[in-house]
């Protein structure tokens, strides 16, 4: 009986230790990837989501953007600089126009400079269904810049990279 208690205690201590190592000793690359996962989850929307849940997601988006976040998509003739509050407002507008939204990131290549800047080249896939029923499926290469402010990586620039097709 005493041995079982010791074994259970030892297993519990090992699990706690492993979780602590993973949590406290993450690489900077994994912290940057976490920001992309966070963005993906906060931009997603399911048809049965309530307005309050969407408002909370939009508000949470503000926490991952720098005070002045640039966006440039020449193929859509769109460019500008946005505050986190403006991004949140744009997200709320999108949530109201779409019944379903899914944003997925693939092939994340991260280059962290010693100046607390991460340059990321990533493939983004946006699938969505308008409230009218129209379906959207867009895939683009993005070049993103994240800046480390205190201990957090914040998105500060997005650019849609034109890829030549065969």
C-alpha cells in the first residue's frame, strides 16, 4: 500500500515537472507560433455562436496586436495601419457578415532577429460562408512581422505576398 502511494506521488511529481519545463522554457519560436494559434482561434466563428461570445473574441484580439499594425494586400488594393481597437471593430463587422469563419496557418517559417523582431513567412487559408450562403476559400502567403514587447510577441505588420502560379 505504501509503495503504491510513493509511485503515484512520484508519477505526479514527474508530470508536474514536465509541464513546468514545457511552460517556462518555451523557445521564442514556439511563443510566436502560439500567437498564430491564438489569432486563428479568435477569428474563427461557428454558425451557432452567440453575439456575446463573438464580442469577447473580438476584444481578445486586441491583446496580440501592436499599437500600430500595418496591413498591405496589393492584389486587393488594400493597405493601411490599424490600432488594436480598429482591428477588434473590423473583426466584429466580419463576424456579423459571415455565418462561419475558419483561419488556418500552415508552413510557418520564423526568423527571429536579436532586435526582438520576428519575421514570419506563413501560408494562411481562410474559409468562410457569408450569411447569404456564398462560400469563400482563399489561400495566400503572408509575410508577418511580430515585435516583442515586454514578454509578449505582438503582430505589427502583415503583407500578402504575391506568389507566381505555374
